[in-house]
């Protein structure tokens, strides 16, 4: 159940119309990294977490609902940046210039040029925000379908990345407006991405084990191989020398991948090296962890009659 409060979460304001920046801001209304995508991403992920992880379900629903609030803030800001367009477009009989520009055809064409990146603002929406990105491409569920995997350790990592992308988008947008009020709004929205990043990271850390994502373990024969796949000077770093960050295995640097593949019959004839894990141990852990996760979910959601709302459970 959703309840709409007719006040914005953040008191968004603008000092003057700016159709060009309104077009850019559409990226956070109907773009791939925008607020609509975030809200629906977390809303969809929450369902699978409802019973096995009720605390994460609560968090995801809270953040999803806040993202809808942010969508409202972005939409309101776009509308204010386009103020005057809707009313002027209604004067069809007078063929009036947009925003009261009464200096003739050249002024009207200049105004249209400013907003031309997203012409649907003028031709389809009558001066309101559209569910498109800044190039006029309609919002698509394809933006988020790959982020709802049904495994919370995978979903939360997607969420951390999504918040990072949204944060940097706001950071870029801040460079394209001189309006101090719009800057305050964008700064708030950008900061909330940082807050959500930390929430998702904290939630992920409460699920143990959470690496590798999912249930099946990484094969120790291949989990610490680094292939030198380019010519020129080698570039050493913690990604190809020392211990790996999560499994604590010693990186095995393969300087000549072609010869290595030939010598090992296409990587089939190799044994784990630089790791204490064995193939059999990972197979046993696959089985053990799979049974544990299955029991965890099934015990929370018994097969048979079901009721979603806790308030009506006793009446079912």
C-alpha cells in the first residue's frame, strides 16, 4: 500500500526556467541510471527477500519508496525548469511564442533549439517531464531486468553499482547548471546515492558467506589465474600479484597464455596452485551451502496456503 504526501521530501526550487537543463535532467527521470529505474529495481528485488530476509525486504522497500520520492523531486524540478511552456502551448489559435517570447519567428526557433535534444517536451508532453532519457529514448524495463536475480548477494552488488552510477550522473549534471537552487536539489539527490550505497554494502555484509555470489564455489584450478593478454610492458598490481582479495589465494601470473593453453590441453590438465582449496572441497561446499540456502528459504515460506499481509495472517 502506498500513501502519497503532497509535499516533496526535499524542498526543490528553481530561480528561472531553463529548458536546456531540463532536457539533461530527464536522464535522472527516465534514463538507465535514473530514479524510476532505481525505484523499480529495488521494488522488484524486495519480493524474493520477503521471507528469507525480512529485514532486507524492509530496507529494500524503504529505499524503493524513497526513490519514488526522488523521482517526484526530479519531475517537479523539470516541470519548474519548463514553467510557462504548457500554458503557452495551449494558445493554439494565437500561435503564440513559447514562454511569451514575442520577438517573432527567430525567438521561437531559438527556444525550440534549446530544447531540441528532447523535442517530445514540446510535441508530445506539452511541457511536462517524459519517461525518457536526455536523448528522448523511452524508459525500458531492460534497464533493470538484469538486476533482479533472486539471490540477494547478487542483487545487493548490483545495487551498490547502480548507486555509484547514479551518483556520478548527478555529479556530472551539477556541472551544467548555474542555478543555485537546482544545485541544492542535485546535491541532496547525489548525497542520498552515497547513503544508499552504504546501506546496501552493510546489508551485504550481514549475509555470510556472501562470496562468491550465489551458492556454487569457484573452481580452485582457475580462480587465481591471471592471463597476460596484451603485448608491451607488464603492469603489475594487486590484481595479478600477491593474494586475491576475497579468497586469499596467490595470483598465478601466466605470461604466455597461448603456450599455457597448449601445454595444459585447453586448461583441462591443471591442478590447483597457490591455493589451499581443492576441487573436491569446493564440490562438497557447493552441496552443503545449497542445502542450507534451500532450507533457509523453504522454512521461511512453507509450501501450501499463503498470506502476504501479516495483519490478516490470523484470519486466513
